[in-house]
């Protein structure tokens, strides 16, 4: 247990998702707020002990209009504050992130059929699916919500639904006044 905190719940899991249709012609960033229903009057915080991010329909056939080798992909992160553009684990407000990229080669075009699409590989990277057994926690969320952030590159076929499923593991705890004030200030300054 982190110093200055007292657990007030058993371990819990919070499942959520973020979803969008494929963007037309440009990369798309969106953010979704998830309420933790914490009680700030009791200095309640959420201690994150693990997270899992899965991409639904991760490797899709790209929109084909030219020959070449293309990379299409998705990035999803969980942050303690709202972001205006995608940030990964290089940001102090981000608890964890995951990314999947698919590389495809297109031979032929609409003007010169037949079109042949070869998918070379899908590469998925995660900041952490599960913490090491010796680690007490990943992060502490002191404000009342967290945000799912999704960046989708252009190149997906129109009509494709892009979705990231997220599960956050942790527990509720109360913090001493000094610890709570420091945690809230740190979150506000890191955004």
C-alpha cells in the first residue's frame, strides 16, 4: 500500500471502450471521459494496479486508390486529464498506452486493375498489460475521471468501425489531506 493511502474497496475492474468510424482522408483523434464516481469530500482516489487495451478489428483492408506500401494503425492511451492531441507514455498524465500498426503492399490501382493487397504484418506494442508482481501500483488517479484517447490513421476503408476495448484494474482508497492535495495538484499541472 502506498504511503498516505488507506484502501476502501476490494480490487475492482472498470471496463470501457472508445469507438469511431474510419476517418476519411486524414488522421482522427478523439477522447472519451469515463467517470470514476470518486468522493472528493473524503479525499478518495483510484489506485491503478493494471490495465489492458485490446483493439477490435485491428488489421483491416486499407482504402485502395494507389500502388505502394502503406502503414495504417491505431493508438490508444488512458490519461488522467483530457488531452487535445494524442500523447503516449511520454506524458506524465498518461497511465498507459497501446499501439497497433499494419503494413500492407498494394499492387495495381483503380485505374490499372487488378488490385492485389498483401498484408505483411501487424505489430502491436503495449506499455504494460500487467504490472510486475513486485510493483504496488501503476498510477494514482485523484480527480473524478479518466480519459480514453484514440488516434486512427487515415487509410482504413470507409465504413470500417475502429474500436479499442479497455479494462482498468485497481481499488479505491482515501488519502491524507496533504497527499490528496499533492496528487490533485500534480494531475492539474501535468495536463
